[in-house]
C-alpha cells in the first residue's frame, strides 16, 4: 500500500479532488472533497460503510458542494487509499474500536482547520461511527444524519430482563449463532461470518472474481433485486432472524460469494444500471483487489467480540441531542436487521429527530441509488439547522 497516490481525477466527477491528510491519529487519510474553494463554507463530513469507499459518495459530493458546502469524504480506517493501519487477522483490534474511529474523524476535523462541522453523515457502518461522533462530541459535530443503519442508543449499564438475551447481547450473542445453526435450514449471521479468518480470502479469491462478486452483492442489496421487501422482525430469535435475506442470514455452509452468485444480474440489467455502471464498479474492484477486505472486516470483529457494546456502554443513558435525521431506501432490510433498533432510535435515542425518510427506488445503497433525492433531503435538513450549529 505504500507509495500509492490519490484516486485519479479521471474517475472523479468534475470539481471533486482527491488528496491525503495526516489526521494526527496515525493515519494518512485519503479524502475526496469539493467546495473547498468557496471561502468559509459550512462543512459536511460523509462516512462510508462496507464494502464501500469514499468513492461511494461520488454522486452526492458535487451536488452538496453546489449547494454551498465544503464536502469531505474520507476512506476510513481499513479502507482504500488511507494508510497507517494494519489488518492482519492476528493484529490487535483496538485501533478499530468505535472510540478510536471517532478519534480518527475528530482529528480529521482538526487537520482540516476546523473546530466543528455542520454535519456528520454516515451510511451503513459509517452510521454508527457518525452516531458515536454525535454522542461523544456534539460540540464538534453540530448535526448528524444516519443512513440505512439505525442507532438505538448506547447499551444500558444494567440488563433489562424484559428485553431478552438476544436484545441484551445483540450481535455479540454467541448463543444466537448456535440457535441459527440448529434451525431445520442451518443458518449463520453475516457479521459472524465476516468475523472469521477465511472471509477475506473467500472474497478476494472467489471463483467469479472480485468485480462479479461485488456486482452481485451490490445488486442483491439494492432495490433492483425484487425480493427485497423488508418488514420489522418481532424479536431477537433465530426463527425471526432467519426471515432476513441470505446476504444477512446466510446458509451455514456457504460463503458470501457463493451466497450472492445466483443473483448475479444479467448483462442487460448491468447495462441499464445508472447508479452503478461498470466503470464505477471497476474502481471498487481495483481497490479491494489491492487492499483485500480484512481492513473493513476488522470492524465486524469489534461488534461480534462485544467491544463495540463495551465502549458505548460508557455512555449508557445518554442521548443524541443535536439535530438529526435518518434516510434509507424503502427496499432496505438494513432498517430492520436489528429488531427494535429502528423504533428505539425514534422513541429514545435521538431527541431532536427532524425527519425519517424511506426513499422508494432505493435499497441499501441509498446515496447511490437515489442520489438526487438524498441530496435534496440533506440540503433541506442542513438549511433548517440553526446558524449556531453551522
């Protein structure tokens, strides 16, 4: 990874530049940005998830900049062209703990010459990072927008017996994984699979190749896959969790490339996919072929190992009180993959929630599938945030 330059200008939209910034927390962060030449504009930080990159915001960045914002999207720790991290499976996981990820972003803000930013926006696993930023440093992150992954608040210091073991332990609950494996159709949760040693190599060396694997994976989690008809799950039980599509609750004997391969879209479907044309997908495929997937997979090991819950438990009882919003695709199962969290987010965790928007024509990759609508919602939200929060 040493010596690689920023993403080439020819793969970026006009007005978007790529560069490296020393974040002061051990990383040379590769960022995409626009609106940097417009004076003292309010700043918006955009945080990606898995298997994504800063490049996942390519359709949003120039439009937000045109609306008057300095927009910055980093490759997060473990991803893309950001360096200073190591992701050997046997390495210390602590650099990937949630509070260090918050430190990464907080220090990036300082490196950009800011004391605060107008908004932090997170998608997929970027959503819990954005939520933690808002929870821990509301003075730095003056508003927050979560996408696709709800945040139900930090876990309580004491277990609520009425919540049940599944809710109490969440995805670190090994007994749940045993229950899934014991079903008549044996299953396993994708985050536990992503936490295993073979997962990186399974995807890196998959028979269909990384490009085809990612095409099928992105397709199956999008609104283009007609079987995505999400609904709330009743409880953290194996029979309920098994209602999730196989990209979330996999067949026990299959890896992820084998899981998504049967849903590979046709050449004709790929040709008309405007939100992810093949030349854009090639950027992802080239980056992951170079870095592997383990950097992003370390984040899941933090979840299943219980480290995420332990870090956030420090803030038990606290809520996110800055202006907030939630955006997702109406065809996104991610809204409901953690039973009760979508409701907890709205009822308890976010006390100044300005809107919950589920966009038709989008699945999990909402900022790519419906970029114009997402930008419209972001601009409307940001313009209504008080001036003091800019």
